[in-house]
C-alpha cells in the first residue's frame, strides 16, 4: 500500500530539486561584489517604482469586492446547473430558484443598508470613541 | 432518502432557515424592525415543538448527507434551549448596540442552524461545512462591539485560529478521503477496518482531532478561548462556552465512534486495531484540565476565569471520551446537559454584574451579597455545582464520569489527576464566593435589582443545579434512549 505513495515521494524530491538547483546555480554564478544600489529596487518590468507599495486602500473596495465575490460564486454554481438543466427537470429548477432567492435576500440587505453607495449618506458611528464624528453626507 | 422526501423530516431546520431570511428582510424595512426579536424567539419555539414531535425517528436524509436520530435530537434540544435563552437575555445586555440586534439575532440563528447540521452530519464534506457554518458567524458575533478594542481583538484572534484549525482538519479529511475513496462515513468506516497500517490512519485522525479540539477548546488548541471569551460581548461568551462546545462533542462522538472503533457504532467498546487513540485523548484530557485549572487560579477577570474553567470542564468530559463504551457516552451527555445550566447561570450573573455595576474584575464583586442577596445565593449554588460538590448537579455529572473511569480500570492515573484538579478548582470558584460574601464594603450599601428577565434566567438556570441533584432519574433515562445513532 505504501507503494501507492511513490508518486508523492517523487513529487517531493522533484520539488526540492527544482528549487535547490536554480538557487545553488545562482549562488555559484552570481557576482558577489555589486551589492546595494539599483539591485535593491523592486523589479517592475524595467520601470522605476513610484512611491511605496504600502498604502492604505479604502475599505469600500473591500466591501464591494466581497459582494462581487458572492455573486461570482453564484454564477459558478449556476453554470453546471444550466448545462444539465433539461435532464434534471422541474425540481432542479425550484432548487436553483430557492438558491438564487436566498442570495437575493443578501443583495436586498446590502442594498438597503447602503453598502453599495460609494458615498455613504448616513453613517452611524456608534457609542465608542467615534461617537462625536459626523459623516460628510449628514446635514444635521 | 431522496432530496424531496427528506424535506418532511427536516422541518425544524427549515423553520430556522426561513426565520433567518425573514429576520434579515424585516431588518431593512423600518416599520417591521421591531418584530425581528419576537420572530427569532417564535421560530425557535416552533422548531422545538416540531423537534419534540419527531423525537425517536431515525433516518438518513439528502442522499446520505445528514441523519436524524435520537442522538442528534438530544443535542438539538440543548442548542435550542441555549440559543433561546441567549437571544432573550441579549436584549437586556447594556453593552450591545440595539441598532444591530436584528443582525445579531440572525447570526445566532445561523449558528443554531450550523450546530443542527453539526450534530447530524454523516458525510465528511457536510462535517466540514457545518463546522464552518458555526465558526464564521461566531467570528462576527465575537466582534459585535464595533468600537471596543478587545472585542475586535477577540474577533481577529478567533478568525486566525479558527481558519488555521479548520484548514488542518480539512487536510485530515482529504487524506481520509484519499485512503478510503469515499466521503460517506459509513463507507469510510468499512474501508478503514481493512487497512493494517496504523500510521496512515493516525495522521488524519490527529488532524481531524485538531479541528474538533479547537471547537471544544481542548489543550493545545485552546489559545483562542480566554481572549475571545474576555473580549466578546458577555452573552456571546456564554453562548460560545456552551452550545458550540456541545456541538463539538456531538460531532466528536459521532465521528470517532463510527470511524475509529472496531465495531463502528456507538455501542463500540474497542478502538480500531493498532490505533490507540483513547490514550491520546486521555493525555489530552489530563493536560486540558490541569492547564485550565492552573491558569484559572491566576485570573482576576471574572469572564477570563470562567473561560479557563470551561477549558477544565472540557478536560473532564474528554476523560469519559477516552473510555470507549456506551455508558461513557451517556456520562458525557449527562455532564453536557448539566454543564449547560451551570455555565449559563454563571455567565448571566456576570452579565448582571457588568450591567449594573460595570464589574469585570473579581474585586468589583466585593460585597455583592449585600446588594442582591437572592442572586448571590443562586450564584454560590452555581459555583458549588461547577466545583462538583455534593448538594448540586455538578456532583452527579462528575460522579458518572468517575464511575465510568473506575469501571473501565484502564486510566487510574487520569482519575487521580482529575481529583487533584477538582481541589484546585475549589480555590478559584470560592474566590468569587469569598468576594461576594466575606469581603466587607464600607459605607451605605444600596440594593440593586436585576431586570426581571435577567433575574429569572439566573434563578431558573441555577435552580436546575439542585433539581438534577435530587431527581436525575428521568434525565438519565432520556439520555439512555437518546444514545442511538443512525447507521446505513
């Protein structure tokens, strides 16, 4: 039975060799003197990098991406269903309908809570240390 | 059973699913927002009625994905009871933002649904999915106090730990699928009986134990427990310390008794040939309770202290799990049931103290018995029960576990460790009693009344500790009827 695992051993050995050989080669061949300077600049296909990559992204991108991901996955599920739809009949149609309906509830929720608005009109800041902040959209 | 005909045995879960969707929809309609709370409670009540009616039935549903049997029904009753009580009491918890109460209730209902599936899944994929369905809403619930730093920390730590543990478990499940070629645990069981290399079974077994051990906070997968329990809103702490742990034990018993025993059923008495997992569990149990108790001794924060105490209680339950026999399963189930009442009442008392006195530290509880003598008397009863001293139900639970341990005659050393641990636990539980009763506070003392719901929750849950000490006969009879797993 252990022989069944032989391919896995071969893969492990191959992986070690494939990483070890190039690393060893570059260790042997690379010039040692030229350190620092342009070598330490991150490689951007020949362009000189502008500014730092460590910038804060707006959290709104995150929310939109998350919502997008859910509906993206929904499509992934619906494609195989659509391919065999005719063989499965009415029951499969109802099942897919319920599936989409549940996702729709989530969509309605996100929409009604204003998470799809790029400029938020009413933001609550809760009780804590942000209690005195006011969003720009609020008039009062 | 096919999908359509399964639905008629799936009514409690369907009620919960519809309630979840309705709560989410009603939340966004301003007029209906106030109905989400009664709706959640009503759905749980309705689900329990249907669950009670179908007790005793035993079927495999959805083409071998989940099963309903008396065993899962017993655990589902625990889940319904604890979720109902938590949703009820959360309304009177001051910390929580009432604007998010609909989301809060919906998330609790989703966890409830996940636990329902956890206690009845019989397929490796379903096991993984149900554990995730419990975990992911729990991460959000732990971080429910948006502007509280500790709550955010709790949530983040929980996510990182949880995803790592479930990743390891998924790895174990995939190896199990690799060596047996099926995800149905009935087929896996049959295939495992034929394998004679213990090494290839040990590996997935330990990885799966990581996933389950994290859910029940078994040492060494307990690191999230104190931080999450301290940071999360107190009702959620109470919830996490009872319901998902019960679900973890349900799935642990189902998976280990069917897959890793020689007989492949809950009536098993021997582990799989060459696989000595009971010793593994026994060592884990000894370490769990010792570490939980020793660290609890140093705690000054009440919630943190109770968190470590739950770890040590898990150690006690694992002790019975190390003995493979139907009677040991009975002891675990009895202990879980009693543990539900004592732990919830202790945490409700913490809710009362933090609501009215903003008390988190043990010193803040000083002289509480003069401020509210009734609740403090019941809290003392709960703490005695948690210790496991005689006139309480905790003693009955511990008695059954020790009785199994001595009957089995294999782990005498474990019994010695457990008895020593009981002595240690006496110290830190009585630290709270000492603070409530023996420390004098100077000056005028005002009486503090709890909100009636909180008040009666503490009294009702705490009173069970005396009830089940006097009269546990029907309970043990009911549990005996419930040790009945559906198999193929």
